[in-house]
């Protein structure tokens, strides 16, 4: 696996490696009642998206999660995160729309951010109503780079969203070279990889821009409640904890779950890390609980 995800390979090779790894590292995910490949608004035209309607979902208009996949803004797809989204939907009973935003280096910042906001705004405007999404009961979520996008959307649409699900989120790119334990340098994410993300995704943009580094945002009061999942063997561990502390200090309710002895990206490796399924189920139950509490 280390060889397949060698960050010195080209982005194209990394995408190919991820596609080839999917069948090797995932066990079969639970079924959902309906799956629809659709298009949703993007920053410069429609983007592919995938809708998951789980068994037992609330009839007619129920709560929904707009999800952004991880992959360092350079890799990842609807397919790579299909098992994760299936598990989240099946356990939570919440409809999910997974958004295929544009990737660097072909589309550097702010393309991914613009796509993320456009998709959320479309959902808030009721454009997913045909699939049962209630625009007044929406959450936002994502893993890694997708968690970065989700945090930005949650901040700017705080008055319209009910919850944010941040799975080992990449919260800043201002400082990528830090003293870390060697065991936090994983096969999917390392200091070298973070530097590659800076080079291909940010380019000439300011890394202190809060759309790139949500951890640096000043006003966090009034944000929707958050669930933050962390992996112990992850170079992003400290910044996830720092965002937890900043949200808590701003009066935002946060549930923080640290999973021991697992690396960044383990939520996409259910065959290799049995904790994957348990961790996804815990996040899904938190999402379900959040919407149930809002309904009371």
C-alpha cells in the first residue's frame, strides 16, 4: 500500500492507485433503498452527485446530509467514497447527497470551494426535494479535504444548517511542516503530501484565507453543532483537536471522538481496519441523534 500511495507519483497515478485499491481495502457496504446519480449546481456549471436514500428514511421530506469526499483536493471521487456514504446513510437513516467537486491541479482553489457552496445553496433552495430532502433540515459533512469544505460551508451558512460532520478534517494549510511523531506519517497523508497539496491546490493563493484554512476563522459563534472524528495516527490530529477547542470556546456544541491506532483515511479501508465500520456507525448515529433532537 505504501508503494501505491507514494506521494512522489503524479496526481494521475495517485488517482489510478486509489481506484485500484478500492476493491482491495473495502468490504461490501450495506445496501440502500435507492441510489441516484444526478447533477447538482457547481461553481461553473453542473457537477455529478450521488443521492443515497436509506431504508427507513423519513417519508416525503426528511433530513439530509450534503457530503464532500476527501482526497487532498486532488484525488477521490463519488466511487471512492461510495462505501462510506452507504454506511452513513444506512445507519443514520438520513438521505445523503455526495458531491463530486472539481479537483486540482486542473482546477485549483477556489474551484472546489465554489462547487461546495453552489451544491449546498442548491440543496437549501429545494433542488433536492424530488429525492425527499427537506431544505429546512440539512447538515453538511466530509472527510479530510471534504471536511475542510464542510467546515467552510457550515461557517458561512450557519443560520441555515443543523449539523456539521467533520471526519479527520484538514483544517489549515498555512503550516504543513511541523514536529510530529513519526507514527503520524501515514501512507495516505504525510508532510510531503501536505506540501504537494499546497503546491497543486493553493498555488498563488493565500494559505491564511479562511476558505483554505477554516481553523483561522475569527467568528465561530452560532455555528451548528459539530461531530469531529479524529484518528490517532494522523498528521491532522492536532488541528482537529484545535478546531474542537475553538468551537467549544465559542459556545458551539461539539462531540469529539478519537479512534486509537488507526491512520488518516481509515474510514475508506474497512477490510484493513475493523474500527472503520464501528467509527462510521458512531458518526452516523450522532447524525441521526442530532436531527431527532431538533425535531423535539
